[in-house]
C-alpha cells in the first residue's frame, strides 16, 4: 500500500531563515510522483513543487526545493529565506503509477509551519 | 484564466439530509477528483471522474456519489448525512495523464452537519 508520513506536526522558523519539512513515503510502484502543497487558513491547496521518481535532479521552484533521496524514500521540502506569508499547513503527497493508480493523490497528515518575525 | 471554482463555500446541513457540492475545473482540464479533509488531517481521495465516468474510488461508502457533465464540471452528492461527514471538501482538476500531472485545487466547500 502507498503511504506518506510527515512526522513533524508543527515547526517554527525565524523570518529569513531556511526550514526543512520532512516527508517519507512508501510505495511498490516503480513510477510515481511526489508533490508538496501549501494550505493557508482559507483552505485552498496551493501547488508548490513536483518531483518525479525518475528525475535525476532535485526539483526547485523559486524559494522551494525538494531534497529527493530515493533510496531512503524521502522527499523533504526546503524553504529558503522564510517569509511571514509562508505560515500555513504544508502537505506532502504522492501520485502512484501502474499499481497505485494514476488517479489519486495520497496525502500525509501535514506540518503546520509558523514563521516568526 | 479561472482556476478551479467550488460552490457553495460554506454549508450547514442537518443529520440525515442530502447535500450536493459543485465544482468547475480549470479551463482546459478534463478530469475532476474529489477529496474529503477532516479537521486536522490530510485530504482523503473520494473518487475521480473522466469522460463522465467514475475512474477510481477511494474507501468511501455508497452514500457518496458523483457526476461529471459534458462541460467537465462535476457534482459530489452525499446522502443520509452523518455528523462525521463534517469536513472540507476539495475538488481538484487535472489533465488525464501519467504520474507527473499536477492537480489544481479549488478553495473547498466547508460542510458542517448538525
């Protein structure tokens, strides 16, 4: 079965500092995709970054980068130069391939990030 | 370019009633997925629609049903509401494809069952 584990219920960081949010996954699919979403209090899930299982390089999108360690089945999100507006819930998610089904995203329990001035 | 829109944004229903939630996908998208997010948890996959048919279903009872229209918009219906159905219901749209397809989410419908 596919599973996403986020072990940090809450994290806090000082403004302008970097922070790493942890995510580990479990799957038997050889092909899968890993996503990070941000969910502010308004409820909308905002796409941040994507990493494919066959991608050779770690994904980067502006201040977001994904530290992908395939052998360890981890896909940690790194946010550089944190801003007050980064305070939100962050979810790691996986989309499966042939075995897990391309059709659904499996989410972790989330990490609440608080950025302090 | 409008993103994913959901209606209504908030809803209060009584136990035992039925509810219909609506979703319009992002322009150009043909696939709609529905998720239930209970308070303090990650979203759980309910089902996905493509070409007006249910493609895959999560572990939800038959009380949860859906529909997709020719214009790709979708409805989620929940019958015989239970208190435990209180949650944020999220709609996501995408293009039918492989594992590297990003899903765009709407702002959700917050359902409260009393």
